[in-house]
């Protein structure tokens, strides 16, 4: 069976897109999956977390997207990471400068990633995770045209991140209308849950009212300062603090995701609420 491409999207910044992408990738790798992380964000945070410090990638998402003709091979752009089974298509800050050119060449340029990534990624990897910048700009549109599924992290303590996810869901419907008929909402993922605070409970209740149970992961990710410490050490939490609640949550999330993906593939008739 072909692998799945999952775009991690929320236009709100700091909700955990990169944290979820890298930690889920590591957990899926440990579960025996072949995983690719594509860093579409010119902040390069997933690249920093996954690549050894000081390693300057020879090729990156920049070359992958820069010109009408692909000047490097797909394999030349992929870098193995320290984590078993996990490869990365890294990014460089210069990619931000490609945006005006891609906008001028739109809408054809929005399909560039799809044409260059989709077939090979689905053949060679079980799961491809696309980490996105905090906007609904060119690169997010490219990701949505290339993906099968959208995973939307929501920060439990922020009402604004719920607004971000409503935008993301509307966008999924729009991209499907524009031609990516495969695209579906996979699940929302509640991140940074602090069970002691009422705002965490309020957000969970708002989501339960607005979405069906099968649109929200049963697993949530706890608020844990070890995530920030792991980030400082440029490691996933699974490597930095394997016994932590955060690490356990990502193992649970990987299991839940693997149980869902084949179902989601066959449940393509489902519509978002
Ligand atoms: N569950 C968590 N508990 C504690 N801290 C967390 C948790 N998840 C993420 N963080 C921290 O929150 C900050 C923002 O997370 P992250 O970089 O993953 O968000 P993002 O959505 O990718 O941000 P951006 O929109 O800028 O790309 C980071 O410092 C990260 O370590
Ligand atoms: Mg990020």
C-alpha cells in the first residue's frame, strides 16, 4: 500500500507544528515505519531539530522548489537523521526569498511540490510529514496540494489557536475544490494540555462541540517543560527524556495514527462537519 502524506498545519504560530512533526516522526520510526519529514518553513526549526548541529545540507527544499526544471535529484535532497527510519528534506532560510517568484507563477507553482514529491514519497516512505510555517501562504498551499491528510495541532491554552484550526478546515475544503480530491482532515491534536487549568478544559469542550469524535485524536500531548529543554538540546523528547509523559504521549499518538491511516484511506467519502 502506498504511504500517506500528512501536512501539519495551523496558521497560528507556536502551537506545536514542529514539535509534533519531529516527535511523531521519531515515534513512527521507532514503531518500524519509514518516515520522511519535509521542512517547508524557512525558520528551519525541524531541520535544526533533526539534523546534526553544524551539518550544512548540500541540497535542500530551496533547490527542490526554486526552478521550473528540477536541477537536483530527489535523493540528493534527502538527509538521513540520527533517528532510526527517519529522513529529512531540510530547509534553508533563503527559501523565504522564493515566495515572490512562486506567487508570480501561481497557480502552477502551487502544484510544484505535488509533482516533485508525491509519487516518490508515497512509494519510498510509509508516512511523510510536512512541517509548515505559521501562515496560509505559498508554501502551505503547496503542502495542501501535495498531501493526503491534514493534522492540525491546537494549543490547549489558546483560544486563538482554535480560530487557526477553523481556518485550516475551511482551507481543506477549498483546496479539494481546486483539485486535490485526496485531501482530508486527519484529526485535530490537542497540544500543551495542562489538566489543572480551566482554559484547557474550555478548549477541549469547544472542540467537542464543533467537531466529531473521529476528527480529534484521542491522544493529547501534555504541557511539559522537557519539550523546551529537548528543543534546546536539538533532540526529540523521545531521545532526550524517553520516560517522560511527553515521550509516552508521542508513542501513543504514533499507535493511534497507524490504526487510523488505513481506515482514513478507505473512508474517503467522509466530509468535514
Ligand atoms: N507540549 C508542550 N509542552 C511544553 N512546551 C511545548 C509543547 N509543545 C511545544 N512546546 C514548545 O512551544 C514552542 C513552540 O512550539 P513549536 O515550535 O513546535 O510550534 P510551531 O507551531 O512549530 O511554531 P511556528 O509557528 O513558529 O513554526 C517551542 O518552544 C516548543 O518547545
Ligand atoms: Mg514550527
